[in-house]
């Protein structure tokens, strides 16, 4: 899993990131630290099952 973001899309009020899985699946743009964190956890849980 790779969490990718562009420094231009990060500020105090905004953070956009993308998750790329080992099978080259790319998640929709994730907006905000909470959404990013929840999706990282979900992805890890699915991988560990």
C-alpha cells in the first residue's frame, strides 16, 4: 500500500491523498486527515484478513 499526496494539496485546512494498493487499485481522492486515516485502517484490515 502506498499513500500518495501532492505537497500543493496540503495546508492547515486541506489535505488530499490517494491510496494505491498492491494490486494497483487506486482509491478515490481522500479529503481530510480523518478520511485518510480511516481508509488506511480499512485497507490494512482487509489486507490482514
